[in-house]
C-alpha cells in the first residue's frame, strides 16, 4: 500500500481518487501534476476546454495568457464564459471559473499580448506550453520561443470542421517550422470569424491538447511526437500523419539561422495603402444618402449575402473577384465590404495585384458594423 504524501490532502485524495486508482498515475503521478506548471496561450475555443480539464486534473500552476475581452460571438464555442461576462477580460473570467473548479491550484494571469519581448520570460517559468491561439504570428512566436527555451509544447488548430494536434519541442523531435518554414501569405490565411468553425470542434481539439499535456507531465503513453493528428468532424475521421524533423529547418535544423525572436506581423507590404483607402459605415451611409448609385461590392459568400446584405451591393465572392474584375467600373470608386473588413481588404490586394486601376476603399468593420451602427434589421452571422 502506498503511503500518502503530506502534499496531497485528504480532500485532494477524494477529488483525484479516479486518477489515483489508475496504476499509470497513482499518488506519485498526482504529486507530479500538483508540482507541474503549464502555460496556456490563448483562452478561446481551444484554451477553454484545455484549461478546464487541466485545472480539474490538478495541475498545480496554470499560467493563462490572453489580452482580449469576451464578446457575444465567443460563446458558441468558448465554454469558459457566461453571457453575463461579455465585455470583461477573458483572463479574469477564466481565473474565477478555474479557481471555482479547483481551489487547490494556482492561476497566474497575463493580460498582455505575448510578444518577442516577453515570451521568454513567460515560457521559462513553465514545464510545458499549450498553443491554443488562432493566428499565425503568435503561432510562430510560440514555436520559436519554446524551441529556444527547450520547452515542449502542444500545438492545436481548428478551421471549419477540421482540427489538428501535435507535440513539438521534445528531444530529437522537429518543430512547427519543419512543416511550415515560413508564415503564409495574408490572402491564404483562413479566418474563423469569416470562415466559421463548428462550435464543438475546438472542444474536441482542446481536450486532446489537455490529454497530451497530462501524458507529457506524467511521462506516460505515447505522445504525438513526430506525429500530427488530423480530425474531420463531418466524416468523424481521426488520422495520424507521421512527420519528421527537417535537418534544414532554419530554427531546429543542423545549421539554424533563426537566433532571436521576432514579432511576425503577417501583413501585406501594401497594407499601408488601406490606411488611406478606408471608409467607415457612417461615412458610407452619408455617401449613399447623397448618391444612391455608389459601386458597393460584397465579397462574402452567397449564403451570407442572402441571409443579410445591402440592397445596393453587388455580390462577387472573394474567390471570384479577380476572374470577374471586368464587371467592376474602374471609373468610379469601388467600396469593398465583407463580414468584418478582412476579406474585403484581401479583395483589394488581389485586384491591385491583378492590375485593377480603379480606386477602391475598404469598409471598415464590414456588415457587422453596418448592422450594428446603421441598419439593425440586417442580421449578420
């Protein structure tokens, strides 16, 4: 019979009894979890389930990094939060919820953006990092910082109905750059806000990340080291893809050239032109009041447009804008609009790269702003 260590209280023995009954964990394993420190970067769809399960499992110290506040459209998938918490910082709300689940753990919050100047200070304090972010600049920053600091990390990503999980940074394993050496071009970056994501999908992937984290902390089972788990929710299909370290990787290869951290601002070189070529929805409404013949191009998908669109707008989905460029009148300004302003910015860049000579302006905030500030009768999802 094992002797109960003083570090595990009687209430904790009861709380973690289902863990302790597992021969692979036991009291010694639960002690390991209690002494462990895990940093979770991103408290959205992936970070929510990961944080919940790691807190419940008894990981002694959780660091949670998120500078954002809770918005209503988070609640479809970000299960850490409640409707009454819209507008408050995610980190504050998460700490309250996680301490409510398990008062025996320590929660450290970081409400700053993770950047090249603070990443190493955050990461070096922890045994393991979970990348639960949803953007490429931070993804590459986390990868680079963990490899430089010698810290393993669990990667997760979701888009629409598909998700990925892997483990990087273990001995002799590769890194994210072994698969994707450089960030993609801006127009190729998928965006969950515009492209959508099945609400339960981040729950599945985030829970898998928590599972990998616990296995790594306890040194049990086989982690997804040198493997990428691919999940297709529509087909209910799990697949494992073998991956290997790239000896020519600029970060972890035999002759690395990346020696310091950078903030990867994935913006088009021409993005600064959009600062002078934007129009707010209020400004657009004033222009429409003076001239109902304005050229307004909606680059959303057909389904989005039919659910809620402007009567004066011409629908040309983003994937068709270059092909249908002749339909635009280059003698008048084209006001480009989408759901939030991101796809319309991409449309402008694509058209300029294709040689379009007419003036274009991006409608900042897109149909979300139009619905909120101008015409609430239009429903935008």
